[in-house]
């Protein structure tokens, strides 16, 4: 089957899955956010902060002009406090909420979690965000410094030093930034998913009669690739995969048979067969894992 | 293959409604907090969560519907974070912070705090000695935009006037500015501790040096006592806060360099949470210092009252943070 082409459709890479055993004894298999998702979430948040700051500045400037500069003192205090709170409290306030995510993180289905599986505490959130001071604001300051008697070489070495912190997440397995390290947190991906309809329901309604040998052609791995192709594959990919399966199992297409119907029906039949095997304690890993025959080393999982 | 549905299909149709209910409740909590749910809904979450978790376990063993398993994993994880998440309300948390956590964190970091004080004192003494020897050193310790004319070339009369006459137009604006500026510096001192304490130590010394250089400028002209009042009315609170911020930074850097018996990553995590607790207090202290500096110093012109406030604040903070008391120690 077109495995190389469908690889990108499988959502999670196994390298980013971490074990979290609940008190009920079930592993939730958390998926860590990757660097791209983290960066995107941060950029969204940064855009919101800058946008809010610009909006607040405009509002304050307009009211300053509207009141002929009389309440200037109050407005100046207001602006300083808005700036301070946007800079420091934005991340903390949002991550303290039950969702433990800023708007940027929420948009990408990310949230902050404690690395040891215990409740996320306020001090951890404070620690991870206070560290932004050296991860974000200090490098930004170095970038903004122009001249002012400061040696270019000093700015450069400052920038290099800052890069250690900025690119820190890329150099550890768990994609921790310095703040995560200090606070004992990490960022996991738990997107809000919609439960899509069961493919076996659609496939079960059609009338295809596969022989037992035809159904036995594939294992669990191929089933999951097939599921991905049916759910998310493009029309040419569906046609290609249908063609290959027909060839493999020796099926001649009827005159009015659509590729999608064929694949759904075959999916339902294959899943029925593999699941009934599963109930008898045998998980057929892939097509090379022949039931009753010489199995591949490590091919049978308990 | 038309005919009866698969076992996994029946399994799913029988439970789908419960999963959808859990999904809906958790979504509401994530969006607008637990207050948005009725009591009945809130009580149903743990039951639905355990049912979903059991479904996940069965589905992993018997179903090959990839989509279903991914959905249940995500749903169970979201529900888990709520069911086993933090229970305390913000008011509870704040109460515990002032009653126990902040003083406990300060006491736990007493060695680091002492180190920060010593480094500041060292900076002050060295700067004082250097400026007394050669007044050009003054410019090395105090940036010209901060000095505002208060440098070795100024007349004694001018220096005297700076201590009493700087009644500014916007006192409260100035106070706010001082608070935000100092809080940012303290946060940097904390965060820089991560680089094995060195930049934090440097910041402590520089901070002390600025005080020392100012004294070296004023003291020879007989203004030392008056400068003390001007500086310490807010300075006791501010230097206290800076020392605590430095201590928080040292704790992290020290845990990173010498993790002791635990793994480095765990040691840093524990130190970080403890130090963060202290930092929250530091920001509060700096807001008090900002008010004292921006308002108190401009409105109170008497040296004695200035010293009285300075002494009161210093002993107040010390008593609050270090007075022995019973209670749970700070923890993660």
C-alpha cells in the first residue's frame, strides 16, 4: 500500500509520546507539543500582546487629547500598568485557568502540565513564566539596542549568549524551554477532537462479498493506513490504494463500483476479521504476520 | 459483509452519548471555569471520566478503530487534568501564600539571602573606597542619565537640594514607573540565576556599588546622614526585595550546578518552584518600595521621620518573614 505517501497523514510520531499513568492505572500516552507548535503558539500570543498594547496606547492617547491633557497623570499610570501586566501577567493569568493554556496554545490544542503528573501549581506557572525574562525579553532588548555608546561586539556576544536560551528547547528530548525545566512542567498536545463517524458502519451497509482468503491479505498496520486514506486521503490517493488492493486480493471491479465504496467495504470486512482474531488473543501486526505460519521475530504482541 | 455490526461498533454506539456529555462538560470548564457547570454536571464528571477511562482501556484491547482510540485518549487526558487538577480557589491560594508559603520560602533560602546581602555590601564598600580615592570612579558606577547632575562636579548646595527639593509634578506616575522598572530588574536577577549564579552575583555587586558611590559623593560634604534618610526610606524595602530576588536566582543556579542526591532536572524543578514563590513576594515588596520612593520621599522632608519609616519597614519585613512559626513547609 502507499505507505510512504500516507505517512504524513498519521498524526503522532512515537518519539513524542510520554507515559502518564492515572491513579486508575491506565496509561494516557500524552503527546508532547513539538517545537513548531510551541513557536506558533508563542507567535500568536506575542501578536495578541502587541496588538493589545497598541490598542491600549491608542485609547489612552485619544482620551488624553479628548480631555485636553487634564487627567494626564492617571493616564500615564494606566499606561505603565497596562504595559507591566501585559508583559508579565498575560501568560500567568491564562495558564492559571482550568485550561492551563494561553489563547495561542489553545488554538493549537496545547496545554501546560506538570511533568510528574501531579496538579499544576501556581508557583510552577509563575516560575515558568518569570523565566521568559531571559528567554524572550532580554534577547529582544539586545536586538533593539542600537548604538547608544554600546559596543557592537558586546551586543553580538549578548545575542549569542541569549541564543542558548532561545534555542534550548531544540536540544532536549522533551522540548523543554528553560522555564519548563525550572518549573518542572512540559507542554502537551491534547486537542479537542470531534469523534468522526465509524467507518465500519458505512462499510457494513454495502454489499461486497469478499472471500476469507481475500480478507486475510492484511494486518493491523495496513488497516490503520487504510483508515487514514479513507478519512483524509485525496481522490487520486484513494484511487491508487483501491487499485493496489484489488490487484493484491485479485478482485475485479464491477461496472458501477466506486473506489470509496470498495475501500469502505474492505475496511469493514478486514476490521471485523482482525477484531475477532483479537478477541481470541491474537493481534496480527501486519501483512507479514501470517496466522499459524512462521511469524516474524517479535511479530506477535501479547 | 452486510449483516450484523461489529462488536466494536456496538461497543461504541452504546457509550457514545456518555463520552459526548463528558466532552461537553470538560469543554465548558476549559472555556469558562468550573462555575459554569451546575452541581449535577460537576458531580457527574468524575463518574463519566472513569467510564471513559474504562472504555479507553477496553477499546485498546478489542477495537481497531484508530479514530476512536485517539478520541478517547484525548478526551480522557483533558478530563484527567480537570479531575486531578488543582482544587484551590484563588482566594485560598493567596491566603496560604501570605500565611505560610512566602515566609517559609524566605526562611528556606536564608543562606542565599545572606550571600546576596554580603555581595551588595561588598559592592558598596569597594565602590565607596574607590570613589573616595578618585572621584572619576563615580561615573563608572552610576550611569549619567541616572545621576541627573549629581556627580563629583556638582556644588554642595545643589547636592543638598536634590535630597529635599525634587518635588515632581507627577509623583504617582513616578512611583508607578519605579515599581515597574524595579520589578523588571528583580525578575531579571531571578532569571539570570539560571546561568550558574554568576550574572545574578554581578547584579548584586553593581546594585551595592551604586549605593556606595552615592555615599562617597555625599558623605565628604557632610551630607551622609541626610542622604541616608533620602535613600533608605524606600531603600530598606527595595534592597530587601533585591536581596530576596538575588537569593531566588542563586537557589536555581546552585541547584543546577550542585543538584545533590536528586537528578539535576528534579533538583532544578524543586528549586525553581520554591524560588518562584519568593519572587512573587518580591514583586509585592517592590510595589511598596515604589510607593515609598515616589510618594513618601517627596512628601516627607524630615530626616528623622524618613529614618523612622526606614527602620520600621526593615524590622517589619524581617519580623514577618523570619519570625518562627508553626505550619507546613513550602513544597511543590
